[in-house]
C-alpha cells in the first residue's frame, strides 16, 4: 500500500506537508497493473488522477485505425488524468497500458479538486482556466486525424505537415512541465503567506509582459537577458538562466525586476518571479500549439479541396478554387527560386465537370513547368472567359520546347524526363481528361523563355461569384 514516505521521495510532491500527504494517501488507493493491462481508456471521463509509483506505462491514442504511442511513463511521479477535478467535461486524452508491471496511486478527481482548492485556491482557479484552454486546443488538434483518410501524400507535402505537427507535439510536451513549474511556484507563494494585494500587484506586472509580435534585435535581447539573469542570480532565484531567458524574451528588463522586488516580500520574491516566468512559458507554448495546429488545419483543408473527397464527382465549380488548392499542395516545390504569378480575371463563369480529375491536370502542368525551369523562374497561372469557354493557362520562363517535342507532347507514353521523375500523369492522360471527359481542348505554345499550356473548358451553368477570387 502507498504510504507517506513513498510519496515524500517524489519531486511531484515536494513542498507538501506530512498532513497533506496523509490526506492525499487517504483519499487515494493503490492500483497495481501488469504488462498489457489497461488502467484507463481514451475518451472516458477523467474521473481519477493517476500517479505512477513503479513500473512503466505507454499512453496510446487511436488515429484513424492505427494506435499511436504519444507518451511513455517510466519515472515514478509521472501523472495523468484527474481533469474532472477542474473541468466537468474532462476526458482521458489517451489510453494507459502497462509495459512493465507496477503500481499507481489512484485519487478520485473530486477529492483531488477538493484538496487542491483547500491547499492552494489560486492554483485551482488557474488550472481550471488552463484545462479549458487545453480542451479547446485538443478539439483543434483532432483535425489531424483527417490526414489518414486523404490517401498518399507527396513527400514534400508530408514534410510540410510534419513541421507544424512536430512543433505542436514539442510544445504540448513542454506545456506539462511548464504547468508543473507554475503550480510549484504558486504553492511556494502560498507558503510564503503572500497576501491578495501582493499577488494582485505582481499579477499586474505579469500583464505587462507578452511574447513579442516582431522578433527583437538579437544583440539587444542577449544583453537584456544577461542583465536579468545576473539580477536573478544575485537574489539566489532558482533556475535563473531559464527564468531569465523567459522573462527577457517577454520584454522584462532589470527595471521590471526591481519593480517586482518592490511589491513582493523578500521571502516570496523567488517564487513570485518563478510564477511570472512560468506563466510566460505557458502562454508562449499555447501560442505555439495554436499556430501549429492552425497551419495543419489549413493544409488539411487544402487537401480536401484538392482531392474533392467530400464532394460529388461531377459538379459545377470555379476552376480558380482547384488551381489555388493545387498551388498550395505544390508549395514545397515552389519555394526557393520560383515566383508564382496569379492572374484571375473577373467574371469567369463556373464550369461543369469533375474537379478532382482536373486538379490532376493542373498538378501535371505545374509540375512540368517547375521541372522545365529547374526550380528557378516565374510560374504564371491565369484564368479568363473567352466566349462560351473558360481558359486556364499555365506558363513558365524555362528554355522552351523544340518543335520535335511539341509535335509529340501529347502522344501516349512520351516523356522527356528521366526515369523516376514526373508526377506520373502524362500529357496524353491530361489531354483525355480535358477533351474526352470535359469536351474541352488543351494546346501548347513554346519559345525560349516562354512556354504556355492552354486548357479551354466549355462554360456550362451559372456564373461564379464575381470578384471573390479576382486578382
């Protein structure tokens, strides 16, 4: 059975009195687990707080039809769950499964909430706010599961998605540690008998700080950070280097530190500064998660538009929407030396057909243009109405095509590319999609420094909204 001395050795419970540890043990129960045994399930109400005492656990989430390990607990004191102590809608974000046999301390969320509110009420209010924000972020992050249904991605797009996703994962992992530091600082402030007026004063100073919207000069930031760290070291603040860096990045200087010193009693200064630094870290990490998940969401939306996965195969549509989604999907290949020029004419009517198939045509034409320019030049994509047709042009500033190549460009299996290069959709298939499936035409004109593929589609149906996509 769990006892006070066992908990006393865990950093998680540093600062709790013997009486508080006894209350925690009395409220909880010892729960053993074996290899492969599940102690709680993803999506169930987080009615208990679980603290690892020994052994190891994997945290597993389901993404589409796959299980993904999102965390590994093998150090006593790691914890999970208990969210309903502060959030009535809190659920377990993953399934906990035993890897090596061990034990956990299980504390009902209601008891955890009561103890927390009684021991440090400031922290309880703060945690409730943090979990409310985290729940909102989690709802956004769930959009990532849609990626599994979008089929095979190009290597460049996979890399494009991986960057913000990795950033969100790193920030989420660091957020738990930042929250722990914040709660520890709050407890230390309470132990120092900080009054409500003193807390309000330091909180007002905290509100003056915010992550910069524009990156500051590196030398100025380094000088400010060095000065703040020196100030903290003189006052024996723990982790002065880490906390000084956080404060300086948020705009704090020595003058700010002096004002903090004037409103905090000496015994509460280290914990007060630590609390402010932790709130800055939490805000910065939340901002990083929000921005990263927003970028992932944008890419997912573009892929849905590109693949037409949730729409009827044949429909009336604006060709400019397909061109925009194609350019976004192709973005990794367009970076560097390729300048993209969009020329969207006003009054371009809708066409009727299969946008998913036409998106493959646009992909092939854009890919060919980038290859022809060897990644350096100007790519021009334009739309305009000509009589009863909608004309789409994709042009490049490459070296141009010889007459021999122009004569054979639309022949089956003809290519000028080496084995292993190209999108896999030849111009012959593009021609058949445009001419046979949509009743249009595709032609090419080329000269050194100017090659244009021109697709003409019959305009059927109602005009699209003028001006919405005009450029």
